[in-house]
C-alpha cells in the first residue's frame, strides 16, 4: 500500500510531538510514541504488554536511547522532553516518517541515512525494533540503551531502591525482572557487545498528561547498553518480549509479519487510495483474549472491551471486511456475559465484575446480530444468538436493571447516564438524559422489527413483537416530534422536553427500521446537516445551544464537560450518511465528499488511525483516544455504502 509520509527539511519539535505512531499486537498490547521518538503520554511505550486480569496492560520497555558514531563524530538520535529542556535533540536529524505496514523514521546526519523500524508481533506481547543503514561510508557503530518502566499503563514510575537490576544472560540476549509483582522481560538482539552499565534517567516530562491535568513526570531505568555494527544489508535489531521465548529468528519473524500485514491491507474492495490504511487500522481492535475468545477493543490507548462500542463497530470493522467468523465470536463473547437482558457495558481489565450501566448496548446487540445474519447467512449462529435477543426484548418489556422498562406508550424509559452520552466527573453527570432518550426508543423499535424478522428465519412466533410496532410508531411521532423546529426532541422527561439540537435523532432515520414518516425524516437530516455536521465528524450539540463547548481541552472536569456538549464524533458519520441517503436517495459523489476529510485525519495524531473525537470548533483538532474502533468502523460502513446501496425496510 502507499505509505502515509511526513517530511521535514528543518524539523520543529512541536510538529513531531503532535504526531504519534501506534502499532497493536492483536492480544491487547501495543507500541506507541511520537514520530520523533519522545514519549509525551504515560500510555506511550515500545512494549505495552497486555497481561490480562488482574494486571491489565503494563509498560515494560518505554523507549530506546540511540547514539550513532560515524567517522569519529557522535550523533544522538533520541529526543526527550525533560523538565525545562529537550535533550538530546535527535529530532533535528529526522527527515521523514512514514507509515505503511509499520512505522518507519528516517534520520540523516553526517552523510549517513538510517531507518528505524518498529513493529509488534501479532498474537504475542513482543516488539521488534530494527535499524537499516540506507546510505553511508566507513564504519558506522550504534549504541542503544533500553529504558524500562515496568508499571501499569495508567500510572507513572519513579526512581526507587526496590527495583532489581540483575540481568540474566540467555541465548541471544538477556532477561530481567525488576519487580516480583510484574512479569519479566527478555531482550533478544544481534549486538556485537553489551555493557552492564546502569542508570536512572529522571524527570521525563509528558506534556499531554500535563495538559490533561494529571501527573506528568516519570523516571526510567537503563539496565544496560548494547553496541551494534551497522552495515548496508545487515540490520541491527532487538526484540523485547514478555513471552516465554527461548530464542528469536529475526528474519523469519520479519518476513511472516510483513506477509500478514500486506494480506490484511488488501482485505476489502474499496477504491480510494488510502483505503488499505483503514483496513489495516480495523485490524488493531480485534483481539484474542487470554481465554481464547475474541474481543473488540473500543480504542487505544486507554479503552478496552466496551459492549456498546463493540456492537456498533461490528458491521464496519468486521462484516464489511468479510470477517464473519470473528464477528460471530465477538457477539458470542458479549452474549455470554449478558445479565437480565443487558449486554455488559464493559469487561474489567482487572478481572472484576462486568458493568451493566447501559441501556443501548443490548439494542445494538440485536442490530449487530441481524446485520451478521444478513451479511453471512449463518443460520446456525443466529439460532445460537436468537435466545439472547429474545431475552433482551422480554427484559425491556418486563423491566430490568437501571430503571429500564417499556412504558405504556411503547417507548423505553430508563435511568440517568445509561446512553452513549455518559460523561461523569465526581458527582456531576454532564448529560444525564434520564427519561426517554430519542435514540433508545428508535433502537427499541428497530430491535423489535428486526427480532420479528429473525423469528421467522428460525421459525419462532413473531406476532408479539409485530403487534407492538404500530403503538410505538404512533407514540414516537406524537411525543418526539418538535413541530416548531421541524426535528426531534432529544430527551423526554416527566415535565420537560429537551429541544436542544443533538445528533441522537439521526438513529430514528438511519436504522434499518424507522418509526418516522418521510417528511419528518427530511427535517431531521436537514437540521443535522445545517447545524451539526463538520468535516470529519458530527457535533454532539449545536453551536447556538446553551451549554455548547467547542474545544476539548483542560483538566478532566473541563474535558468531560465538553465531551458530549459540542465535541464532534467521527463515528456518527455512517448514521448521518445512511439517514441522508434514505431521505435524498443514493448519491455516491456525496458519500465520497463526506469521507474526503478522513484522509487528512489519518495523517495527524496517530498516523494511519482514526481519532475518537474532534473539537467542535475550527480547525476541528483531533482529541481524545488516538485510535477509536467505531471511528474506523464508520468509514468502512461508508465504503460499503459506496459499493452497495444500503437497504432500508418498513415494519
């Protein structure tokens, strides 16, 4: 695939700090840093290993300090931000960063060109870093000093006397285990020499954490130094792992990983030049858990398995790419965790109880189940999932946890902070949306109509579900339609109707089964187009509404206060596209124009990935998690729409 390339003649440090690389390993771990190699987040690290419950993700190898000696001159390639200074200033030698199969940084200095490649090994907690001499004469030597953290990825570490600095020689490398409570790490390499010097590096400054209002200073430990001889055609390499490996065949692993990634990039029949990057990005979220089940991570660096996100992402991330088997396994994993008709909001990384504070994940589960059958025709899986879909509907009708219950008017009532707009700081619930949220009753209508259709496939009675639909349609229009504005109320409470313009009304148009007549659908699409749509995303609140926050900045209170109060979300592009096409007809040029900004998003923040959110104000800066599953999924769904017109149905 064509690489995404960033080039600099005279690099400015802010440019490299603003762009990040990210590479996932398929089991929940990853490698991530900035394009200049300076860590700016606590979540950055070359080997962030997912150890499963109860340890979760652990930053083991944080970064590498690199120095190259050429013809008697010394060049420090590393860049670090310490308190009060940047040292070394290796960013001055960076001429190019590119992302194709994996991240590559190109350094030029003293008549020498060196490439640094970083990739994780799929299916295990292992990272490989290798250096290629592209141009240069005379002996070129390189000294590499690994810096380790060994901590949970949410925390920071500081110099301490309990760290065990002992290194144990193993064939082809060394191993270390600084703390008994954490896994050890083995480093394999082809260095010509090893020094046992050790040292603490103090006061690394992580600016993104500072801007988030969190602790931002860290100390890292250097256990040794490695000396390499660089020559054209003979890469210098090291591989860090927490796996029980007895050796490492660099060339074999390199060839296998390159072949796998090229195969992944080719998946999907999408005809824009940057489509292979989206296909590759999608693969980052599919994980195999320690128990062998398949999961979908909601995002990186700090999200894990969230029910809502997984169900919304399945059609784009997996079904649009023909990954029917994996999609089925994800559905089964969440179905097995269902309780009283509720899909888990998330599975705990530490192994604790699952959380069920969601009203929509179960309704999205039915939507994803129907989408899976429609795409795959897998009746056996449908028969396995069907009882769980019935459990959802019956539980909502009878009433279940969190005040979730179908009301006498057929609409669904629920408690606060159960929709996707669920930000909370301390005791402050920013958008409680208790009562009857518009997308929940739209999802409920779609779930009943979908279940009725699936019931016929598995030869089960459907009259009960079909009989509810007319009442819901009537109530939905009568109660949610804001005639003065020509669009839908966002939430109905006992004595209040929230008429602020939000995107949640889109789902009453975009889902396969819509409770609205055509003329109201048009009003919904019109107001979203005029007041919420921005390049690359859909705002969560119109700019002229009370409470609008157009920038996602500051401490947690400030950020969460803006999270669903004007911040734009890329994942809403597919629902918007479906609603638009339903109202205005199939329009491929419009769809292509809608996703044009995505190419620019792939070249900022985490290169080759889609962000969680954007500022609602220009220039719509990328914020939040640097890689988000449903942001990638929404693009793949639109690709699928470009290739095949979406089908809408009447109940």
